[in-house]
C-alpha cells in the first residue's frame, strides 16, 4: 500500500477510537446524574441527557463523513479528472511516458491503442491508452531562459 493510503487508514482508525471513547465517556457521565436525581418514587427523567448524546453522536458521524470526503473521495475525484484531461489531450507527435517507464513519441493513435516510437533505432511499440502515465510538455525558449537565470 502507498504511504498516503496507510496514513488515511491510521487516521480513520484513530478517529473511530476517539469517537467511541467519547461516547462511552458521555454515557458514563450521564449515569451518575440519573442515579443521583432518582428519588423514592423511582428513577427521575433527565430529558437533556439523552438528547445531548444523540447530538454528539450525530456530530461525530458528520465529522467522520467529512473526513472521509476530504481525505479519500475528493482527492480521488480530482486525480481521475486530471487523468481524463491528460488522456483527452493526447495527439500525434507528443512525447509520453508509459506506466512501465518507456519514453517515446506518439506516431499512431487507433481506438484504444497508441503506437509510440522509442529510441534512436525507431522502435515501434504499441500500448493501450490507459498505459500512458504522463505527457511530457516541450520546453519552450522562454521557459529555457527562465530556467538558466
């Protein structure tokens, strides 16, 4: 697993443990209040105690849901959008890098097959379009002069 995935899993487990311990703490703090207010005619009703627990439970559920959204779903959606934009911008003559690390220039595009020319010997290799990791952008003269300064 990647480091980021492990980190998200650890944060999620810690958040769940903190939530569970807080809920137990609220339940234990509510028990002495209910027993202290109980009189001779039976246990007293403390209407605020149950509603506070429900509100706190809802707050924790919303916080965990927000954490999942911002740590897992949103970055995944952003990554998928960037990948789609990259695949839509593939044209002939562009230098690409495959998921296997092979660099080359695109010379033919069929339905979902891309042919790249790699090395000095003009080796032609066919790949599926999903195997393209990145498109190398050509360095313009302006960027080259900025890099040297």
